[in-house]
């Protein structure tokens, strides 16, 4: 009789439940439009979107965000990355891997490896240790750490390293 009771206890101990932590929903070829008063402000596209129980969203195959002017007609800014995540608790987008931001009217581009976008504050920024490269029509600026407004028309590099004319940068390979 003791053997029968011992056998039952071992079976119960082995039947542990494993909590699923993967995505609850996966969607291919996502296009998300954010508008206000029937005016398009932001367009997000991604080849794959994964939504989790805590409302976080993962873009493991890349993400592209397009910002429009107030009437919603002209493209002001684009943001592209190889990987992205929306952290719902912080209301923050995290972009990684060959991140590029381009201000279309001012012909400025930013290249970095990691970038944060806070939609509520309409702010784009990097960690202070992250290398950034900004190219304008006439010069190339390099440094570490950057803070910019959402449309990338105003920005500041925290620790500037170098400023080169476009010709100098091409000669130096920067």
C-alpha cells in the first residue's frame, strides 16, 4: 500500500504546468495608421508583428515608421530599423539594427544601431554611449548620444566627435 501512495505522489510532482510566454497574436504585412481628425500623422509598416499578453508588440523582421505633416499630406520624416519593439508599460518604441532616420524636407539622415522613440513626448533619442552619424546636404556630424524632436528638424549630439564637410567625409570614408 505504501508503494501505491508513493507512486501517486511522484506522478503529481512531474505534472508541472508551463506558462506560455510567447506571442498571443502574429500578423504578417502590418500597416498601422495613426490619425487625428481624419488627418494621417504616422504610418507604421512591418513584415511581421507579434502581440504579447502584456500588450507589448514585437517587430522581429524590421519596422518602418513614416511621419506626416499636420495636414497629413507630405512625408516629413522616416524611421527604419531591422528590429523593433513597443514597450507598452513605458509607451516607448525601441529600434535596433541599422537604424536610419531621415528628415525629407531638410535632407538630413541619422544612422545609429539603437534608437528610442517616445510617441507621447514626440521625442527621438539614443543612449549617451551610442555612436551616431548625422549627414546634412553639406556636412557629416559624428558623436555619441542624440536627442531630437519627432520630425528630426532639431537635434543635439551629446558628445560630438567630429564635423566634416561632405567632401572630407567621403575622402576619409566616414
